[in-house]
C-alpha cells in the first residue's frame, strides 16, 4: 500500500434467503452511513449485492460486521486500494432480485449454476478452439473491454438475455460455453439460465473479471481494453501482460478510453470522447445534442477540463 492509498473499494455478493428484505435495507443503509461508507447496495429476497468505498478502518469494520452474520459468514469481499472515495453518496435499495432477470422461471444459483472455473482454468479454456465465450454484461461494458474471442451481447439490460440466447445460440446446446461478468454475480444466473434452456456444458469465471485481473498467474492475459466499473473510476486495468485501449472517440476516431454520458438531458447516451472533442461538442454524442437547449454543459465545465 502506498502512502496515498488510504481508501478501499469492496465488491461483493451473496445469494442467500433474506426475510423482510425491505426492513433490512433500511437498517443496512443507516449502518453504512454511521460507518461513513459510500456506494450502492441492493438487497432482495434472494440475497445481497454491493459495491462500497471507505477508509481501510471503515471497510474492515463493515467486513467484520457482515461476516458475523451467519448468512454472510463466507461472503467473498474483493477489494481495491484507492486514494479516495469512488462514490458520492450511499444508497441501499430493496429490490425483487439482486440481478433482475424477471424470467418465467426462478433461478436459484445455489441450486442451478454453471461450473466454476478459477482464473487459471478459465485462461486455459479460453485458448481452446471449440469453446463459445459469452460476455454476461451489457453492450457498453463489452465495448470498453472484453476477453479475446468473446461474443458481444446485443442487450441493454440483463433481462434481454433469455431471448438473445435463444435467437443466437439455440443450435449450440452441446458446445462448451464460457461465461463471465465483472464480479461473478451475473454469471451465477446467466449460466443457470442457460442450463435451464437446455445447454449441457456451461462454465463461469468464478469471481469474474475482477478476480481474473488480480490473479498473479494469469495477470489479466487475453483481456482486451479495460473493465467497466459502476463507480467514479469508470474503467480499471485488467491485462498486465499486454495492456491495450480498444475504444475510439465517437467524433474523430482517435483511440481513447475517456467515457461520458451525453450532456443533452433528454439523451444521456454513453459514448467515448477525447478531450478535444468533449470541448468542441460540449460533451454531446452528436451535433444535434450539442445544440440542444436542454443541456447540462457550460463554460465552467469546459474550463475545468
């Protein structure tokens, strides 16, 4: 740990039955605020999913508190050291699912899920000619970075996966399927979904890209670009063997991994943009949006770049 990195980001989830999840969500929010944490947590009848930031002491106390609860005694906390908070506020939401699939059948990953692969095993299987690699994230996450030969999902939300799988992969049900996502939580359900849809050989990267990028043996090899994260960092490095940037400015085409939401308040399209074009187009995805009145870009924003 360097002298400048006194904060930590925790990434975690647990599929476990939670009674009265709405009451727990309110109590958990109060507890996190008392600790001084910031982040986003979802609590549902099927479990908990969260990313929070805080000082080393605050996050240590949070981990100890959660592990003292029998439901979360073995919960895996993946962590990164950072110089400051990566969230602005603390939110704890009560939801029906921690990963919203809203499918015709209930998928309980504790009963139905794909076979776990550790980073070394996943790296080995990635290099086989007979595997199909499925990215379990959204399309804009894929665009920032993905594994070699992975299929880009044509989905804007996780709920679109059942239909997409049937349309694109219905003739591949005996092929070995590799699934992955950021931290592992979505693949718990995605791989279970595919098993229920009749796929026979479904595997998942245990711990997701986050575990893969930290593994000292694979060192993020065979991952192109960066991993999209849902906090102020936006993207984090993965490949420590041959790092690359694979995204380009929407306007001029220069290589860049700078990510923005369109400043036109009726648009908010996510796109990549270099610094020059961010100024020129007022952080807008098109000339039309740049000229729109309903806009959150101003001179001060330009001066601060």
